[in-house]
C-alpha cells in the first residue's frame, strides 16, 4: 500500500507537469489579406509605362543607367557608403543568431576537471556508512574510503534539451526569417542609394544647364542695358528705363550665385553618400538635355510588389513573428533535458587515471513552468501584439508599393505632356523677346514690354529644364518603385 501511494504521487506529479503547460490559448486569427489587383491601371491616357510580363525592376542598375560617369558614381557610393556597412553588419548579426539557434539542437558539452575534499563526522550517515563499508572483507586496501574523502573528476559533462514540442525549431525558423528580413533590408538600402545618387546626378546636370542659361541671359541683358543707356543719351529713353533694365540684370546675376550654391550643396550631398570629403563630382555635360525617356515595362502587380525588397522585408518580419508565437507556446509545455557524462572519477589519487576509475552516466528530467507562467503569458501577449503589428506593416508596404507605382506611372505621363506644352511656351517667348527688342528699337514698344519678355523667356527656359529633370527623376523613382537597383 505504501509503495502504491508513492507511485500514485509520482504519476500524479508527472501528470500535473504535463497539464501545467497544456492550457495555452491559440493566437487570435490575423485579419484577411487585401487582394492585390491583377494589373496597374493607368489613369486617363497615361502612356509613361506599359504593362508587360517583364518589369524594368528586373534590370541590373548597370544596364538600366547608360551614363558611364553616373555608373562610376553609383559604384563608388555602393562600395563606401556607411549605411551599406551598417546594413551588412546587421545581416552578419542575424546570420550569427541563426548559427546560435542551430547550435541549440546539439548538446552543450563541457570539459571538466574538478577536485574536492569532504570530511564526514563520525555521527553522520556518510561517516558511519564509510566506516562500516571499510570493515567489509570484500574491499581491497586501495578501495577503502579515506577520511577526509577526496573527490576527483576529469572528463566530459553535457546538457541536451530534447525538442519535444518544436520550440527550438520555431526559434530557428524565426532567426532564419529575421536573417532574410535583414538581407532584404540591405537590398532596400541599396535601391534607395542607387535611386538617390541618380536623382542627385541629374539634378546636378540640371543646375549645370540652368547656370549656362542664366549666364547667357546675363550677357543678353548686359547688351540690352547698354542699348538703353545709349538711347538715354540720345533722349529716346528715360533714367527709369535704365534703372529697370539694371535691376533686372542684378536679379539675374543673383540667380547665378544661387545656382552655384545649389551646385555645391548637391556635390557635398553626393560626397556624403560616398563617404568622402569635398571631392569634385564628374558628370556628363548636359546629361539629359536631349534625352527623351522611353516608356518602362511595368509588369504585373503580384510580380512587381514581391520584387521590392521592402515588401519582402516586411513579409519575413511577419514570418518571424509567427514563429516567435509558436516558440513561446511551446515554452509553456514540459521540457525534457538529458545530462550525460563520462570521465575518470575517484577518491583515490593513485588510481585517478587508471581504467578502474572510468565512470559514465546519464540523468534526465522534465521541467514545466509553474511560478513563472505569468512572465510567459506576458511574453505571449507581447508576441501576439508584435505579430498583429507585423501584419499591419506588411499590408501597409503592399498597398503603399502599389500606389507608389501607380502614382509614378501616371506622373511620368503627365510630365511628358507638361514638357510638350512648356517647350511650346518657350519657343513662343523666345520669338517674343526678339520681337519686343525690334519694336523697342523702332519706337513701337516700351521698355517694360522688353523686360517682361526677357523675364518670361528666362523663367520658361528654366522651367523647361526643371520639367525635364522631373521626368528623369520620375524614371529613376519608377525604376526604384518596381524593385530595381539592388541586383
């Protein structure tokens, strides 16, 4: 009866350990994913891009961009940019965490050399037991237990957690997902850098063109001012006319220094991206003045969106959060740990390294959380909240990516129409300037009409350059939005 009671208590204890971890609520279901549209729908008569089975985002940046100086600049930035270095180190950190999780499946093995000395009292269980055992005729002299008793061990001890419920597997899966997320984060930084460098390069080229335009207009306005001064001396113009032409000249000369400062700022921004100090930026003169961007193949949304590294990164973060929940749920269940050992163990120093001292053994145990379940529950709620946040981020990245591509597709088309009309405006105003000057010299127009015409053609020409710049930057941004640049 007594033995049966002890067995019953033992089995009951084991059962309680198992049941203690079984009451784990299932995670709440994730919201339904939004359906990705079958294709990008251009607004109105957009012709800036075309729907194709392939996407420009699949092109390597070295092929997409044809300007050799721009390609050299991109290559320099990608090699030396500090954000790239940081991203690579993040990938390496996640890679090492994967190794850590893989190693958790293996036993932790330790080499051990230990020694101790115990002196037992004559009225202790060990003291009496050793004394009585030493009186046995079956013992050899060198087998008798001395007092004090040395405890000498050299060998290997290990601890091995058996993955009964998939906790270690889930932790490894979460680490792998975070590694892939970090790798896509690095790719996303690369796409951003390629896009940023190209955009700044074209902006610098635009300032070059605008500076030439302004300097040309300064010369023309200086000539016009000289004509007005001569006319004043001949009584055909007033001092007010001279002052107006002179003021317009000063305004245009101010623009020249504004543009020179813009040039310095853009070059320094490119130097910052390349992690270098005050180096001149080589660029092709008039890099895009005669370039008419062709429509880009866009591809289908499902392919394009999953080509984007930021969408991929958000997806892997979501996968990691799902694995985290599985690992935490498994932590509620009993854990089985084995502790094998093998070595030379003795109390007789003379026999320490003899075959008779060889000892081996294994111990095992089931452990289940009891008093720390509240902490595990808190970890579980945190993981659940992180999963919902990761799902929201993933959905946000999908919707944002689709709308960004749609915006850039239509924006490029609209910019093409703007450029067409702005070019017509400039051509008309260029003729108007010459007409105003001829009429003024002939006495059929006043100086204000000449000044207005000169200001109008300068503004129109600068706006024409800005519109072309926006077209080139729209092409750059659409390439980035399609997931291009990291290849």
